[in-house]
C-alpha cells in the first residue's frame, strides 16, 4: 500500500513537472533565415529600418493633417485616415520583429507571438479591402448622387461604416486564428520571413480540411468585395461621361483609389500564391519578394498615392512640393 502511494506521488510530481515545463518553456518556431545574412546583415537592417521609419512618418503625418485641418473633416478623408492608421498597425506586426532578428541574429519566435503576428498582419490586410469598399461607396454617392451625399454619409454613418469594417474584418481573423491555433502541431519551421495563417496550418499533423474550407470562403468573400468595387467604378465611369465636372472629380479623387485597389489586389494575390502554392523550386530571392510585397508596398504607397494625387491633401501634407511646382509653373508662364 505504501509502495502504491509512493508511485502515485511520483506520477503526480512528474505530471506537475511537465505542466510547469509547458508553462515555463513556450513552444518555439524557427523562421526562414535570409540568404547571405552574415555578409549583408547591416544592409538589410538599414533598409528595413528606413522602410519602417518612412511608413511611420508619412502615415502619421497624413493622419495628423486630416485630424488638425477642419477642411479635411469630410467622409472621404475620415476613411483615408483609417487607411493610414491601418498601414501603421500592419507594418508594426512585421518590422520590429525582423529588425530584432537581424540585430540578434536569432530567427525564432514563440508559437503565441507567431499567432499574434499573423493576426496583426492579416487583419490589417483584410481591413484594407473592407475600407476600400466603403470608400468606393463614398465615391459612388459623391459623383452619381451628389445631392444626397451629405444626407447619406453623415458623421454617424461614417463612424458606423468604419466600425463595421473593423468588426467584419476581426470576425474573420479571430475565427481563422482559433481554427489554426487549436490544432496540434508536429513541425517547427516556417519557411517564410514572418508568420502567416497557412504556414501555421502546414505545421499541423492533422487534416486541414476545415481550415481549407474556411480559407476559401474568406478568399471568396473578400474577392467579392473587390468585384463590387470594380462594378461600382464601371458605373462611375459611365456616369462621368455626361459632365466635365464629374470627370474632373473622378480623376482627382478616384484615381488614387483605383491605384490602391491594384496595389492591394496584387499584394494579396502574391501572398496567396506564395503561401499556398509556393515551392522550393522557386528561387529564394523571388520567394522573399512575394512574401515581402504584402508588408512593404501597401503601407508605403497608399499615403503617397493619396497624398500626391488629391490636391486638398497634397497642399497640406507636402507643402514644399506644391510650392516648388507652383514656382516652376510661374517660370514657365513668364
């Protein structure tokens, strides 16, 4: 009897030790190590740091200008403000981690931090397409139904649309995170510079059928939003044919939106191609380009596209550029 009690106590101690080990030592995953890191580590670090500082400076500058200038307290600029905030949010999920990896020469991440990075990057990506859809509706009402614009897009309506965009996006992302993170994993290497949902799914040793179905459903949903935007712009183009003023408004305010949509769609398609159909036969440099396109291009180019193309924003965000261009025009005229 005493022997059985001792064995029982030993088993309890072992189980308690195992539990303590699981709590004390989180699951660690390894990430892809960039090629020739040792030779060009400082070059990579400077490039990524410069990109991150550029993203922060131009996006925060645009947000501050929109907040401070009463003339920009219009629905379109409110939505643009959230595009910039979202760009900073998404970039902050990638750049601090890659910078610390380069400095410490340690390309590892805990499973929970990997899940958090995936959530930040992909919620940012999906929010962008949702807010671009809202902006397409805004432009449609402004150009096709100008008399109803201020009655339809009140401040309360704009707040509701922005909140809907965040809730809609986070609903998908939280569900995807739960489906992915509740799966047991048997591999510990992610062949990418950062974590993404499908890379975590591939670490599991059980069937990915449910994740596949949900992933395709999510892709179809967000591509449906892209189709909605394209259809709305075809209607805008047909509506602008009759009026010179409408055509001017379309090119001034809708061209940046179209460029942002092309920018986003290309980044999203590159990411799907890389994550789901990427192969080791593809050169590493091309694989890294496909992976990084998503976290570099949208947050850098969105504020530049809107800031340089929309005159009301350009005058306040880039005053020196506007002054220089006006001086050039004066010289040309004289």
